[in-house]
C-alpha cells in the first residue's frame, strides 16, 4: 500500500485546497525551510466583504533579500494588526451561520504570543484542521525539525518523502514550475497531482466569490462537507 506525503508552506488562513491536500495525505509536512516572500500567501489571505475581496496581511520585519520562512518574524511594533484583523472578521462575518460558534475560539487563537510567522500560521492551521477535517488521521511534521535536507528544491522534496517512508508525493499544480519529475522517477517516488475544484458554498454576500481563505468557509459552513 502506498504512503502519501504532501508538503506545503505554512500559509496564513489558507484556502480550502490546502486542507484537501492535507486530507489526501498520510503525512503532511509544513515546508517552513523555504524562502519567505513578502506579499504572498505566507503572510496574507483574503476574506469576503460586501464590496468584494479584502486582504488581511500580517506585518513582517524586513531582513534583507533572503530569509527562510521559519526565521521570518512578525513586526510586533505594529501592535494593532491582530485587533484590526479580528475587527474586520467580525464586521464582515457577524451574520454568518457559524460565527457565534467560532468567534470565541478565533479570538483565543489570535491571542497566542509568538513573533515567529511560521509558528503562528501553523497554530492557526492546526485549529482549522481540527474543525474542518476532524476525521483526518495523518501525521503533521515540520521540515525545520529535521537536519540534512537538500538545498535543491526537488531533492529536498524527495528527502522529506524518504524521511517518512513515503513512496508517493502529492503535488499541487504549482509544483510543475520547479519540480524535476525525472529525479522523482529515479528515486522511485511516484508523483500524483492534486485536482482540487472549489465548490460553490454559502457566503454572506452574493455573488459567490471563490478563492477566499478557509475562514470564509468555516464561518459560513462549519465542518467541511
């Protein structure tokens, strides 16, 4: 029987395809040793508002051109960002079906004290995992906890698969831009591609807008159906 590994950066309030990938894996690895890129999903995501999309962005300290995601630090001098995010969430989702159920837990989630961006994101992802896909029985791992992984992108993915005795790698569509499939073949690891298609679900405002962060689904729909 094959053992499937999925590897993904710890994103902020990731969209539902993230949890689809997790659910389809036996081992899900937070890839926190990759490069932090300002302005991408590592530090921001979207919520639905009456006027369209709205970005929620975590302020991150600037530290030169290259830093690993696991080393990226939240800019704690911008003290209002958590309060601002929660206020925007409440303003736009207070009438959502499951808002009252999850508002208290969300406030407690944001109260966690850490300057580490990856740690904060993983803290949130763990919560969303537990309520969206509670039946998932796989293992969560963190790449930075393991030494000796290759610096070359494809070989690093293979190293991670081997670390957890996985013979199958579940790749997102973006992996085709940098992965060397021949290297996976030589390593005798099968690559399968995630085929996630977001279904239209209830939202506070119409028309339906796809691609929102998981918060939109949780507050409107509760457990993933």
